């Protein structure tokens, strides 16, 4: 059993003992802490909630909503929804904040409370620390009977979300409709099964093959949209019946695409392709996290913009996007952040922009992918014993490669021209994650193995 309390929310496995996993007691405690913080921070008394389709969602949602009502807060419950939809609803409702009940790409036994501020954006590190402190000290007070909050169900926001996407100038419904795309989708039996078909139909796509679109919460495969988890839809598409495959994770903030030949477009290249389209129509700056492909930087600079990198985490990317006035940004895991709509990863707006790009490029998906710089990312990790000081190891690595360009805003990233290695420590276990990128898969692996060898040498020297 696992329970992880962090500045961005609380997540864990369902069942077990309070304080050791995500039990009803932990859900109530954290919901009470967040509601107390949000009301004090904003002076508002409304909270928006929504959930993905995982089996524990209804139980968790009932606990959260009734806890907030007990605090005297009014709850607007979107029910089965998506993370970006809740993000849009919070400012629309002029709420104090929002809670999304989703463990994102985690397996079925997990759930989580993701926390939004009154702008519909993930709360900052400082605000998250305040929420954790309130929970730790039980510093919340429930209302008397005549001051209880209210509850309202509103399932209209997915439609509102789609309507807002359709009004975006770069979403070209007529171009998409004219192409008569044949599209297969995999929504892992979560809320993408509600939202994605609605969006595609609104965009004029009539030929849609739905796989795993019943929002039962029984995920048919590992729900993280990585190539190794997409075998079923890839095999279906390689039969030659479809122009594109679309895959989303359970809360619909990550987007993976499959080419017409059955090969993955590449999770790193979802953002690259969408950014290329946006920059072709609206010159500006871009942002991604330190572990994302250098391909975005090259595409941005080719279009006359400036690229910036941020620490890993959506809140960090959003902060850098605001600072640099970026017109598009996101993360290399298929997360698109398009500020003209809102500051949050949104697979739905990603779909609309990508289809507009594909339609107007007059290329097949595989040819579009081939038009971008081709890079390979190797993802590795090295497990350490608990007594080893990870920070000391990263400092030694920084010294060893001081002659190279080194970025230390999030672990240590060493750049060798367009090749790089990024080392980050885990917040929950003694692990160093090692990501490397090169235009050669073999070189990317070599870079990772070289750093792993360096780390082992440092550990040996300290023994």
C-alpha cells in the first residue's frame, strides 16, 4: 500500500490503513485542508470537482464533496469529466479552486486528489506546502448545521470545453471535415470515451472506430500512453483502414498519436507537431521541461521564436510560459499547453490543433512526422541504497562535466550540442532517473550508460 503526500496533491493506492494508503480518512482530511486553504486564500465559497472513470472515483468523489459541504462550501460536481475540463470550469464558475479525482496514468488501484487554484491551474509549491501544513495540524473547522454548503451537479462542461475549442482561430473545422479522416481511438475505458468522440464529431470527423470507450474504469491495458502499451490499436491501424490513431490517458491530459502505418508518431513529437502548426501561424516562444526533446527548440528557432526549458512538472512549465509569453508549450509526454484556451495540459485541444495541421499540410501522418528533426530519448534509472546521498552524487557529476553547458534548475542536465543527459532524483525513493537524447538511438544509450558508470564510480570512491 502506498500514500504519497506532495505539494501538488495526495495520491495512493486504495485500501489499507489510514496514513499508509489512500483511505476514506485520508481523502476527507486532505479535502478539508484544501477547502480551508482555498476559502481563506480567495474569500470564495465554491469548489469545482470532477473525476475520471476509475472504479474508486465515485466513492472518493462522494467523500470529497460532502467534506467540502461540511466546511460550508458550495460544490459544483462535473461528475465524469477530464482534467482540462475541470481546469476550464473553475474560472468559469468563479470558484475558489478545484479538485480533480484522478491518478492520471497510474494503474487501476491508484487514485488521487489533484488541486487547482482559482485560475484553474495547479497550485504552486508554496500553496501546496500550506495545504499540507493544514492537513498535518488538522487546522480546519466544520460548519454548524445552518451553515452547511450546497451541492450541484453539472455535466455540461465537456460540451462547453469543446465549444471553446471550436472557436479557436487555428482550429479549422472545414479543413478537417474536407479530408474525411478515418480515425481509430483508444480511451482506456475512462472519460476520454465521452469527450474524444464528441470532439471528433464536432470537428466533422464521421468515420470513428472506438476502442475501449466505455467509461467503466476497467483499464484494458496499462493506461500510460507509451508505445509498449499501445499494441492493440497499432495492430488495428497497420491493417490500412485508418488515417490516424488517437490515444489518451484516463484523465485526458496526455495525447499519443498513431500514424496510418501503425507506428507511433512518438509522444515527444505530439508537442513538436502542434507547436510547428501554431508557430507557422503565430510566431512566438515555446517552453517544455528539461526532459523533453530538443526537437521543439529546433522547430521554434526555425520559425523565429525563442525556446526555454523549465523544471519537470506542469506548474513549472506554466510559470515559465507566462514569464516568456510563450504561445505554446507542454511536456514531452504528450502534454499540450495552449494558453489561448487555458494554462493546462489538454489532449482535446491537442487533437483539434493536430488534425487542423494534418489536414492543411496535405500529408499523411508518417510524412508529417518525417519532416521533423529525428531524435531518440533513452529513459533509464539507477537504484541506490537509502544511505547514499543523491544530492552529493549530483554535485560530483556537475563538477565532472563543468566544461559542458550544465543546467541545475531540476537535478543536473548536461548538454553536448543537440545531445544531452538529464539526471533527476526521485522524491519518493532512492533512485536517480537518467534521460538522454541523441539523433542516434545507440548514442543516446551510450550517453546514459556513461553517466551510470560515472555514478557508480562516485559511489565506489565514497565507500
